[in-house]
């Protein structure tokens, strides 16, 4: 079941907000919580089947903190013409 497009847009916007919040703290426990929220948001976007644009670099966490599912999704081989 696909989420309505407004939920996809809201979740995509949420990634940017979480990335900014992550950059604004040095507290490891807070960073882990933010990274968990980010991962859950990525999972929702993937499950929607409607995630068509990768977030800009400033809307991403540092690579070491990014969820594996993000890279699996965006680096997968593309099908089609």
C-alpha cells in the first residue's frame, strides 16, 4: 500500500530537519536517537514506493550514521530504458 504523496513529502522534509538537528548536537545519546528516527523515516519512504528523489547532502547524516537501507535503495541497479 502506497502512502499518500503528502506523507512522502512530509517524510522527505523530516529527513532535512533530523539532519540539521543531528548537526546541532554533539551528545552521542541524542545523535543515536536522531539516527534511529532518521532510519525509521527512510524505511517509511522506501515502503511508500513513491520516494523518487534522494535527499540533498545537507539533508543526510554523515555516511557512518546513515541507515544501510538508504544506500541499498539509492545505489540499487536501475531498471528500465
